[in-house]
C-alpha cells in the first residue's frame, strides 16, 4: 500500500463524515466581502499569500479562517501543512483547533510531500501550505514542476490550496495577495478582532499563472 493509500485510509477511518458528500465545496460566482473568508480563494486552484514589508501576520489570517466557534467541529474543515512547525495551538480555543488538521513538517520537501498527499486525497477541501517558517533559500530551490504538480492535484480534486510564504515562490498561482497592516508591537496587545480589521490585501500582478 502506498503512502497516499495509507493516508486516505486513515482519513476515511477518522473522518467518515467528510466522505459523505457534504465536504465538496461548490464553485459559485458569489462575491466575497473579506479576503479572509475562504470564498476569496477559488476551489480547484492554487493561491499564494505573501506579507508586505516583512510583516508576520499569517497567524492572524489563520485565526480569521478558523473563526471563533462556540462548539467543537465533528471533523476538520481545513488542513494546515506547517512547513516550519511554527503553529501554536495554545493561541487558539479547543473549538477552533477542532476545525483544523495540523500536519507538522520541518523542511520544504516534507511540506511538499504532505501537501500533495492532502490535495490529491481531497478529503478535506481546503489546504493551507504554511511555508513562512522555512528558509527562503529552501523555497526558491523548489522546482517549478513541484508547484505545477500541486496545481494539477487541486484542479483534479477541486481543493483550495493556499500557500503562505515570506516571498513570491509559486510560479503557477491563480491568485496572489500581499497582506498589509499598519501595526506596531504595542498593537499586538489588542484583541484579535481589532487586529484583523486592520489587515488589508492587495492583489499582485501574476506573470506566469494560467
């Protein structure tokens, strides 16, 4: 049995409800009002989010995607493939963490392999690939073919694949957003909702996407 078959079997066993049909997100033309809503990212595509001016704001983006639920989820709504093993679950409530399948990695290659497994399985339709904690040299050494393979996997399963990176590294992104925020160190004592309202996204020009 291949690694993909083993992972698929484990996902079916742990999250049977995810395979009952309710998790296939439908593509629609509905407009979204906030870039931190999943509707900002089209199913079946690979998107890239980068911080402007060296900001470290991905924790806020993840917090917005998880929301503040008042009850535990029956099974995860999104996968976080944590390339640099930097996610801090203690910063979130147990109910919020229940919406997340956390895959911990320590290198770019581990992250890519795990990301491809999750995207091609398609059990959980939103996959976040957090590459922000990885050395930029590792990321720039990733062959373009690896990103195109991920893109093809997302197209085949209808998954939303969102890459969080410290710089532009995905040559086949269908959407690229640059995050900006007028924040100082003192601002991080503010509640998360206040900080989230100060985040802004600017679409970046795509040169190689199809």
